C-alpha cells in the first residue's frame, strides 16, 4: 500500500515515489535536509520510509493528484484496529496486581500493559478470522507476521498507545508468550526490582537527579564525588562516573531545564505545536487569571495606597475569542475560578436559551486537584496546560490585546509587563499627580465589567450565527442537577422535610420546596443541605450529609384559598398534587397487599398474633369470649387441615388496611 496512516498522519512511501519516477532519492534526501518535506518515519529493514503528503512541494503533489488520485485518496483501513475491543478482565488484572505488599502498578504502566493486551487480543481475533486476515494481507498468504507487524505499527497511537515491538520476529515471540502465559507475561520482570542497581530507592534517585540538574553543570566525576560523600554517611553503595553517565542519559530531558533554564528547554527540547481555531462555539474553552492593568486605591490601617490591581478570571471561547464567562476579585482563588465558570454556564443560557457544557476546557494547574471535578462538569474533556507553557494558551495574548484596546485608554492604566520597553510605559509623574482620582475596588470592577461586556457585544452575532450551524448531537446540555451540585450556593443550615415540603430561608426570605419523586418522602429523617442559584430560585438541590442522596426540588406552587381568587393554571397544579398522592397511595397499597399475601399463613398458625386475644372487642351482641374461644378452637385443628384451608389472597377480596 503506497499511502499509509502513520500516527494519524497521511503519508506516502518514499520507495513508491522513486519507483514511479516522481522523485529521486537525491531529491528526497536534499528536501528532507532543507526541511522542505517531513519524513515521518525513517526507512529500515522491511519498513519503508514515509513522507507526509501535506509537506510535499506543490509540483510533486500536483503530479500525485493528477495521475495517482485513486491511490492517494483511497481511505486507509487498519483491519487490526477494527478487531480491538475492551477487555475488562485485563484492566482488573493490572489494576489489582501487587508488585510488592500494598504497592500496585502506576497508572501509566497499567495503561501501557492493558493497551498491549488488547492489541494482542486483536491479533488473535485477526488470525482466527481467515476472511479478515486475507483482507488485511491484501489477499497474500506469505509474509504473515511481517504484515501484522506493519499493521501494528500503523495503529493510531493516540487511541491505542501500545509499546509492542515493531520487529515481526519479536512481535511473534511476544504474541506466543502471551498465548502461553497470559496477562502476567507483559509485566516487565525487572519492574521495581530493587536489586538491579546501586541506586535503588526514591531518595537515592532523587539525589543523583538533583545533582545532575544542578545549575552549576557538574561533570560526571564531580557528581559521583558529591554523591559518594552522602552515600558513605547514609550507608548507600558508592558509584563510579560511568554510572553517572547512564543516569545523565536516562534523565537528559528532566535535567535539561535545571542545567540550561526553562526558556532554553521550551525553545530547544519541548515540541512546538501549531493549531487551528475551533470551527464552532463551545468546542474549546480556555481560562486563566489576569491581573488587570488598572490601578485602584484602597484605604486600610489609616492610610490609602494606590498600587492595587484587580484579578479577573476569564473563560474564553476560542472560536472567536469570546469571553463566555468571567469573575472579578482581589486575587485568584478556587472560588473565583468557580464563579467564572458559573458565569459561563449562565451566559450560555442567555445566549442560547439553555445552559450548555463545552466539549473541551483548557486551564492552568492552579488548585488542579480541587478544581478538576468542577472542570469535568463544565466540559466533556478537561485538558490542563503543561506548567510554564504560556505559549500553549491563546488567552494570554488575548489579555495583552484587551490591555492595549481598552485599559491603555483609561487614566488608571498601570502599563505593560515589567519586561516591556520603558518608553512605552505610562508617565509615573502623571500617575502620582492623579492617583487620588483612581477608583476604589467597586469602581475598577465596573471598568472591567464594561470592557468585557463590550467584547461580548462585538462578537455576539458571530457566536449566534455559528451556534445555529452546530448539530444538535454536538450540543452538550448542562443539567440543572449538575449545575447546582457544583456551582450552587449553600444556605449554611440543614433542614428537615415536613408534609408540606422543605422550608428554607434564602437571603432572609422563607421559601417552600417539594418534589414529585415518589422516593422523596422516604427520607423524612434526613437533614438536607440546600444548594441554590441566587439568580434562579425556582429550583434547588437537596443533598444529604455524604451526598449519597440528591433531589432536585421545585418551589411549591401557591394555591388560593378562595375560589374567587383562582387563576388559569391553578387547577393544573392542583391536579398534579392529587395525581402524585394517588400514585403514592397506590405504591403503599401494592406493597401492603404483597406483604399480606406473604404473611397470611403465618397469622393463622401463630395464635399470639390473634387480634381477639389481644383486644377486648365485643361483637354486636356484646360477646367477646365466645368469639375468642371459637377462634381458638379452630387453632386446635390439625396443621395439615389449616394449610389446606388457608385464605387465597388472589381470589378473596381483602382490604390491605384491615389486616387484623
């Protein structure tokens, strides 16, 4: 197959280009050396070199499109990928595997072994299906494992990040071993083997890495000398400079920032990514905190200071750089981030009529553990940016543009960043002269709100037009339950349910809430915490202490006492309550009837449960003992007879509320 997909990239074999006379080997070598074509895979034995089709010069790509369109436009099918399915037994095995007492495999290692297992399972399925196997081999019957190895190599690593060998012989050996020994054979025998070297525990490893990453750039001899000084006191084994060289090579990437600096690392080691903007709203959100370049004055401790700047957390829709959500505070906190996301959820309802989630949300790693549940509620995928990788976030250049577009025009502008040209900064004498006219915190919040609302107004039509083109299946609705659980404010008190519902005081106003869920009234002993949206109090979320019970409650509809005061809709709401109570009564009645059917034979056999024996209830003639003794006389009959004369609940009419 001349055209292949390699790690998600559509590529063409270099050998095909040479054999067809489209390019020469010298062409390819020179263009690759000048970075005018992208060789995504180097050639080796039984593995042809692959060239990214998109990177080929126009003159060669035009020839392919005209004369070989059927080849380059033919969609690639990976028959092995179609055979790969989930294996719950494998994930259970690796998740519970103990490498030593109370120590399990790391999460990334579990993912690696699990992926290897399901790919090998896919190979087994492929080999067992002759029809699929022949299709995968292009009708050939020779070179079986060479072709399988090639198919394994071409699997999309972003979806199946396996680490199986690319060599066909090694792959075949690994497969046969897997068939023989099962899941455990994929676990490396020396994994966490503390006897495999002189540096065996976490402290030793951390110490030598820090020596290697020292900004003084120590050589191997110096590192070994300093390590051995500590090793003799800690009763560790000493090492030679040759061992240091191994560790230097093993952790070359990790020690590079310490030796050369983060900027050099970002420019020389880290991969640079070129991305395109999302095609539709809510496909991609990015968020970050911004210390706004607007000064405000603050009075405290008997004096006024003028150097303060507000912080705003902005949630930006990357399609057209639309500020979908924001929150303003004195500094960035998890609560401020949460408020910005809450504002984003509310604003989606203002724009589109319903609260929606994003498909993807990019954030920084500030308070990442605490904020991850919130991020996962607001987006299908939460993708925090790598630490100290400002280039990955488009929101920071956006802040710079807003600073220049709006903030620089205001009298309390504080200037650009500290690394900017001093000639472009504001006049300090001017700021000192007019600092008394700086707004206070509330005033600067109004300035920030105004500029963000202007941004929204400019791009609103673009958002609405693009949203109208989004398929309904791609619109992710944010449920009221999820919204209130993560973003709802709390009353600070717990309330007990009553027959008339849940009575809650919100902002000094008493409100009543109830639910038509039949199971709601089964929890009258629970003290409920109420979470609510201050801007919409028609619905609240009631949650018990451990959050195992959650009910969405609706504000109770108020019925007028006087018929004369009734208005349209009252009767409908009243009927809803009646229907709910009927369903509740039917549920109870059905349960009691079922219980009676189960215990009726027991009541006839056990005299202690006899109602007449417990209560002095006379009949219409004033007699009690005769009735009681008559019933006792029946109880003396043989047990087999009583069993034969038991009441048939299914045929006799029986009122479940008159059991005794």
